């Protein structure tokens, strides 16, 4: 009887290894390459960071800043769209590890997924102004180096959650660039994918009172890129009525904007990956990008 049980357990382990669920009897996070991984978004942020292509995009007085690039499994001879994510954290906290599964999900769907580190108060002693500057620098770098990165410079999407969603949205605003930037290269993305973003009302009131030039809801105008974003109907950080107001103003300005209401959700309405709203919202965001020809 013991021998039979041993054989059954052994067969189960072998089956899981072949399925890619275990690697040498360990976690799937013990893999050493993404070459044949089709659902990389299920890996930990730490593993994704370790396996990503790390590219220096900016030197600052506090620290060098990097892009973490995740390329699709299927190779392409043609330039691909890219999505650049900025993690949340209230401009105070947050690291690449926190939201890199989001660009990994898009990587699994044929888009070059990028997570961009940026300066925050807890690690660098900076303000939201520097956060916006770094976001603009990241988009500008990707566009300036699009050819060598295999990216279509006309299909660059800025994305992020919460404060990361705020600075992603600010890449569509003119001005606010760091000194020394090559302003001949646009930092304005071709699309925006946002998760419960800070929009200029609600969270961050003191900052926006002092810096209305960085308030998306005040600075939006005709010509903003197609935008889709999710927001919890019970969000206390970005109140749902603010999300509705932003959507209304975007449409009145002649822009394409879609709000995904997440019923009864508070802040962080569809992330991390374990959130049941993650996959449905990501699927809708992907379809939106296709509808607006940002994905061919």
C-alpha cells in the first residue's frame, strides 16, 4: 500500500513539474528564465524584477533609475506596442515589485511590458513634483530608444495605480519636465491605462492646491490620449464621483475615455493579482487598447 501511495505522489509531482507549476520540487518562482513562461503575471514581483531586462533610464542626485522590461514569449520582427507602469504608494512609498505583475500580464498578451522605478519620499526624500518628472523621463526614454527596444514609438501606453496612475496621467500634461530633458522628444503617451488613479480631487489636496499644474482633472484638454481607468464605487481615496467627473470632462473635451466601475470596491480596486477584479478589468483594458488601434 505504501509503495502505491509513493508512486501516486511521485506521478503528481512529475505532472506539476511538466506543467510548469513546480520547478525542482519548489515554487514556480524558482524559474530562471521567462523564455517559455506564458503566464508570467502569476509570478512574484521579486521574481519578475530578477528576470526582467534592467535598463538605466535616468540618473538623479538621489539614485539611478531603471526600467524593468518584460518581452513577450513570441518574437516579432516588427516593432511592438509597449506599456509603461508606475506603481502606487502615495508619492511616499512604492517599489517596482509592487505592481510589476500588471505589465507582466500585458507581456503575456504580446505587448512589451515595462515597470519604471521613480523617486518617492520614503526612499529619496522627494516630492510629487519629482515623481511627475521621472514619469515623463521614462516615457521620453522609451520613445527616444524605441528602435533599439523593438517598440513602436506611436504605440506607447502610460499606466499605473493610485499615485502611479496620477503620474502616468501627468505624462499627458505639457510642462513639468526636469531640467536637461530633450524636449524635442515627446513624453506624451499614445494611451493611458489607469487603476484608481489620483486625479486632483480627494487625496493630495494640499499638493494640488499648491501645484494645480499637476492636477489631471484641471489640466485635461482636447487631444488627450485614449484613456481607460478603473475605480471602486466606495473608494475613499479617489471618490467615485471624482472619477465620474473626470470621465465627463474628458468626453466633453472630445477625448476618448472609459470608466470601469468596480462595485463596492475601495481603493486598489483591481490589484494585486489575487483581487477577483484583476483579470476582468485587465481584459477590458486590453480590448479598449485594441479598439483604439494601440494594439494591432
